[in-house]
């Protein structure tokens, strides 16, 4: 007989697969039929080659939904959403016209503070860093653009403690278009290839340097 805990854990991974893989794929297909290209905020903040690899090797992307580290981060996020009384998913989309067609930028904010309406991004780490990471700042600035907000917060949580950083300066339309157009591989040379699940298939991979960071 299957244990109750095993069943709940499987439900967690199933929900993650649906939320992070299947729902996104369906939305991408739906918008493609309307002649629109869908990009998620996290895709704008990562290596452009990784975007292509994700479409070329979808099974690898699906497998990441079973990474225990992602599951732990998901549990932390769900606990804080409950604390902030966020019952629904904070999903946002914005259309952007460029000279090569229309784009839809989509993002899901971890938490929206119910009183201040401040977007809050939760990052689980094994150890705390001295400052917010560059790709997390870029992600939050993109969320601010998406929400037409002026300020957001990044909350780092680890067994060592908790740190909160305020982020302002939302991106402009021009800066978002630049992220769409820019071919930058890797975008973060110091660490990105080291942790990329596609590095075995990428002839541009460079992962000599390894630094601790948060992948969530």
C-alpha cells in the first residue's frame, strides 16, 4: 500500500511539472497560433542559447521538475504565499511590439504583499550571500516593468537566516526589447554554464568557474 507521504510528495512534483512546464507550453502554443511570440521573464534573464535548447530538448526541461532542490524552494514559496494570504497565482502578461512582430512577456510573481501591493520574489539558498545576485535584480526589475510598479523586494531564505533587499528602477520598454534581441551566450559567464542542464549539448558552454548561487 502506498504511503500517504509518498502520495503527497508525488502530488507536489506533479503540480510543479504542470505549473512550470505543461501550463507554459500550452500558453506558448496558444499565443503562437495568434502570431505572437511568448517569452517568460526568467528567459529574458538567462542565456539566449538556453531558450533555444529548451525548445529543442523539452524532455530535459520536464526532468528538472523532479529536482529535490526545486521542490524545497517550492515548499518555502508556498508557505510564504499562505502567510501573505496570496490564494491565487500572481501571473501577469504584457504585449510588446517590435520591428519583427509582437511579443508577449509573461511572469509569475511569488508573492504580492496584500497591503502595499509590493511584488516579492522568494529565493531559497543553501547559504546566504553578501549582496543580491545580478540575475535576480534583473528579474525583479523586469517584474516591475511587467506590473507597472516602482519597487519590489527579493527575499533570500537559507538555513543560515533571511535577508531582504529592495529593488527599484523598473526596466523600460527599450531595455526589455534589448533583452529580447540580444544574443548573449552565456549571459552570466562566471556561473551560468556550470549549472546549466543543457551544457552537454551546447558548443558554447564554458563552466570552468563555479560559484555558489540560487537557481530558483
